[in-house]
C-alpha cells in the first residue's frame, strides 16, 4: 500500500483523491504522532460495507460458497 506523510498529502489532496478513485488503491496517510489513516475511494468503501453486512448474516457465507460450488459442478464438461 502506498503511503504519504500528512504534509505532502495536504498539499496534493485533490490529486491523491483522484488517484485513489481511479486506481482503487488505498493510500496510508502518515502523521508524526503515530496515528495514521487510510484513504479509500467512496465506491470501495461502499463495497467493503456491503461485504461486511452480508458476512454478518448467519449462514450467508456458507450459502454463497455452496452456490459457487453448484455453479462449477453444473457446467458442462468438454472432455
């Protein structure tokens, strides 16, 4: 993950936000107090939130895995 100190981030904030959104790569912003932050794009944040929500539903992860396994086994074999 790319990192930048807070002073440089402040000076280049528009550029950093554009890059984070364009490349979907988070950037760690480092301060001199040891309390860093991570900047991510809004769409990536929404995707993370949706994944966390879906994983919080009991049985959802197992259901998704079972569904994927069924899709694979249902595909025709070309041997």
